[in-house]
């Protein structure tokens, strides 16, 4: 059985009080409402990590994640945060390779290999993002494009390391646009990506990989998307900032 995961990506939103309020609401709702044992991850901005972790406490199936980590271990890298530091603050997950980081911060597939290595060495589960821009989807070459992102970044890792990674397929044209991929489009890509991992690591490893969908997921479309055989959950941006919407997405399994 693959893990069902819903991860919230707060991006660069919410001040201290807003972050505390949102977390408290989610913690309280999940106590009564997470009856399907979905793994839930909150990925706030770095400065929220410690106070959010305190509010999470020992809430079952609720974990802390970050939105990025450095590709370096430690040292004179002003403004960066290492995977070692994240782990010491109680993070269990880290989002890597989000399209916004690839685009605005020029993160390459090669750099993402180094970040993934840092995460794994520090016991963090990478939520590794991939996805195509609109022009690639329109050209119909999205599968090759996304498979290439994964091959270049991840195929140097061992089967054991790959089994510790979560994949998030996020078509860039669907992120924050209100335009979601159809559940059939998501299923088609997720199945292709699972087959891609199977071709390199074998069916056993590929079958165990959780592959999340991300891109304008909301309480109205999550049930349809999560019902697909190869969709194991969601990476949620905008809707993760509203406790009721986020928890309703979690309950869509
Ligand atoms: C994201 O940025 O990871 C994301 C999926 O955003 P949204 O849900 O807002 O499209």
C-alpha cells in the first residue's frame, strides 16, 4: 500500500500570527477528521518551522516540512538553510525543485541532485517536484520533458534512496492559475512516471512510490483527482492557506 499524502505549500505567505492560527485550526480539525490516516505535511516559510512544530506536537500523521534546502552541508552561504538545520528543528519533509524555484532561482536539475542528496543524508523526505510549462503541453511532448527532469536529477540515486522520495507532478500551467489538469491528464502522467521509475528501478520500487498531483487542487476537484489509480495525494498551494479547504482536500480520499 502506497502512502497517501497531502502536503500544503504556504509559499511566502502568512505572518507569525496567521501561521499560528492556521496551524492550530488544522491540528484541531485533524484530530477528529483524519480518519483515513492520510499523511499530512505543513510546509511553511523557514521562520515558521519551530513554532509550527510546537503546535503540531504529537498530532498523529501530521508532519513538518520546508519549502527548500541548501545544496551545501554548512558554511559561509548567507541566507541559506541546510538540511541538517531543518532536521534539527524537527522537519521531516522538504519540497525540492518547485517550478517557482526552478524559474526564479535558476535551480538546475544538477543542483536538485545535490539538494536531494543533502535531504536524504539528513533523514528528510524530499517532495521532488516536476512538471512541464504550457508550451511543452501544447506541443504534446510533456512526458519526455518531465521524464527527462527526473532522469537528470534522480536516476543517479540507488533504489533504496529512490524509495525514500515522494514525487509531485505539477504542470506549471496549472499552478496558481485556477486551471487544473483533468483527472485523466494527471493519471496519464502519473502512470508514465511510475513506468519510468520501473524501467530503471523495477516494478517493486515504482509501485511503492507516492506520486502527488499539484496545480489548483481544491475541495471541489480533489476527490476526482485522488480517485485515480496512480495519484497518491496532492501538493496544495493556495487552498492550503484556508484550514477548512485544506482539511476538506485531505478528506477527499
Ligand atoms: C504549488 O505551488 O505547489 C501549487 C500546487 O499551487 P496551487 O495549488 O496554488 O496551484
